[in-house]
């Protein structure tokens, strides 16, 4: 069965209900590298059980600015994070107490380029700078880029670190994601091998490529990219690729291309195949049904869109009335919630639509731990 057919059959129900108007939002510029909001640090590992997103009255929420045109043309991919207007701060020795941290019991974590990771209602001191943290599917290991720009993994409390690979001089690594596949009985009969890899972006003097490396360590190699079997033979772009996110038991993933502004799917079950599916950037792939969430610019702001069915399903604007930039979206483990970043913190919104709820004052990269 082709990847396109399999993805179509895995479609979730069509998302419904546009987001209702939120309350007024007063935005301030944030410096992601120096924001250390949260409670006092602890080394205790949080629970691995993810629950529904927290409720409660948010201190602020993205507010309406009129309904965007349904035919608005998508623009170039959004910048992953706002560029600071002042020199970047060095990570502080201790975090500043936050006014809001509703991550307890949700599985949601936030990394912001300091040594402190927001999770389970508190902050955990990893003992090193943590950038672009991502979780293994079982929630037992974290992957991140450390203060030296190298790729590391660790336990959820920052312990038992493993240096997976060192970045070459002049190359910047970012946004690691896990690719894990545990063969079932039928998979073994087809001689499919298990996978436990990390995929990430390498910026080599401005040239972007996707790399892969065994999670236990080794030499990174360029990630292979090939077309869906039903498409023409035009090769997919090998450069300009960034923001990989892996998901699902078969090791599928999604990524974006900076040069053509497209979101791509990559299937790696019986053989590697993939292709472009929509205009956008910063995509994430749900474990449930192959649904996508991604960023697209509408009327001067970055909105969040979902696409059900993976390849050619319908699209839905999750933030149609936002007056701020909504970026870096990620699905919760159960696929019912999307967490995302704004300049003043992290919010969540139901995948079926609704009013966003602010859950943290820390402006950083959200991720969900199973």
C-alpha cells in the first residue's frame, strides 16, 4: 500500500469549530535565550503520564483582529523564534519565579535555551544549556542541543547524559526529533528492522540539510528523501530542509523547506518515500491519524493550521482571530491539544478549535512527554 493511501486511510475526523474570540492581549518582546520563568529548580523527575491540557482563567490570550480572508495567500515560512532586539542574555544562575506555570500533569515541557526546563508545574535543572528539547516516544529520554552545540540525550531529570555526536566547527545543529520503530510480528515476517534514531537540522554556513544518527551515538549521515510512489520522478530538495518532527510507530516524519515554503511528509515503513503536502512551516505530525499542524502567515500574523489525513485532507485555521504570532506548534500525546509559542509565553488550544489558554509565561519551545 502506498504511503499516500495509508495516510489517507488514517485520517482523523475533520476538525470543526473555528476559534472563538479571546480576551485582550498586551504583548511584550521576549528574549528566548534569557527567559527563565518557572518555580524553583528541582531534580525530581516528573510523572510520564500525560493528561488533557489544563483549564483555568488565562492571564491573556490571543485576541481577535477580524476574520482573515479565506483566500489569503500563504507567505514564506515563519521564523522559528523572534530575533531579540537587545544582546542575548546569558542563562542566569537561578530561574526567576513565574507568574504562571500550568504544566503540572499535562506532559507539556518548555525549553528556552537555559539549563532549566519547565515541566510538571516546576523547573528541572539539567545542569547544562538545553536547546530544542524533544522526547522519546516512551518519555524516558530527552534529546537536545547543548551549550557547545552538540547533540545529547539524558534522563528526564537531566541525569545519565549521553553525547550522541559533536557538531563540526562552523555547523549549527538544531531541532532534534526521535525516529523509533519497534517491529511487530507481521513486521518481523517482512524482515523490517527496528529503528532508534535522531533526526535534526544541520546549518552548514547557511546550507540547511536534514541529518540522522543512531540515538546511542555514531556518525551523522544525510537523511534520505524520496518521492511518493505515485508521484513523478522529480527529486525532492536535499537542501533548505529544516524543522523535522517524527511521529507514529512506523517512524514517519514531517519537515519544512525554507526555499519553497512547503511542508513535506516522509514515510519510512516498507521503503522511504514522501512529498510536499501544503504551504507552511514548522510542522508537527500527530501520532493519531497522521494529522498535521503547521504555521502559515495570514494578514501579517503567523497562524496555526491543521490538516487532517496527512496528504490531501482539509485544512483548518486554529487561530483565525489572533493579533500576535503563533509559532512552534506541537501535538499532545493523545492528539487532542496543540501547544504553541507566542512572544509572551506558551498557550494550548484544542485540535478541534476553541479559545487558546495561556499555560506558561516562559516563551520557549513546547514539547510533550508521554
